[in-house]
């Protein structure tokens, strides 16, 4: 396992932020099972979790105006460092021509942080787009694919999504990876729409 201090990396027209390697899930399709980096990036396994000073220095080295989105998504679940995520988002907003701020999350931030509704509220205030990994439309399939450490993860992930939608402050999406059968993708779309979110089908890049 190669380690580095890759705090940000480019994917297409977006800039991705890698602020932690911690994650409460062990998804069967996770790209970090197969490589040290993603989409040609340097290794995303961090030598240490970056401080705010390190994150700010990395941000200041980038021309933010050239990106469509700034995405919190690396080799870990960003809400594992909720305060850092929020502070980083606030710092980016101080920059001229800051693009949209998006979070790619497993939706378990309330369980990670031991809160109920507070995490969803804070993130909805701080971001423009929240994309929640649904992964499968039923609890049984979700637990098999996502393998979270929380027994009540499926219900909490849905509640988090619904809370973000209810805030009315942020665009909310849910996502599945195209490794699941078509009927599960269709059922996932129905569940996402029931919660008030749109479904995005991501291609597997493992």
C-alpha cells in the first residue's frame, strides 16, 4: 500500500478532496480494494490526516475557477471528519469564483458522529449538492454490498437523505454502481424518488 499526501486530485472538470481514509463501510465494489489511487491520481492512502493548514495550502495552490465542482470524496468517508469538512467548505466559499461544493457520502454521518438530524442540517447549510451512496434497494442487499459496521445503517442512510431533502437548501442525489442487476437499479430509482432524491447510476471503475 503506497502512501502519500494527496489532498486533492482532478477527475475531468472536477476537483476532488481527500481528507480522510476512515470509513464505516467495506463495500464489495470499493475501488480502494484494487488500487492505491483513482482515475490516474497519486496514491490516496494518506500518510496522516491533513490538518486545516495543509488543506488550505492545497486549496490555495489550485485555480478553483477552472473546475465545475469541488467534491469531498477520496479514500474514506468525509463525514468521519465533519468539522474539517465544514471548515474546508467555508474556506472555499471565501475564494473568488468558488465552484459548487458537492459531498459524496455513504449517508451514515449521523451514526458516525452520534447525532440525529444535526449532521444533515449542518451539511445542507454548507454545501450545494449531497450525493448519498444507496448501493442497493433493500436492506438485505444493502448490507451484503455495503458491509457497514452499523446494524441500522440502511434505515439511517434513508433518514439522512430525507432530512437533507427536507432542508430545501441543497440538491440531493442517491447513487448506485452498475454492478447490480437492472431490476435492482429500477427499484433503487423508486426508493430514491420516494425520499425526494434523484438517482445517479455510476459506472464501476475497479
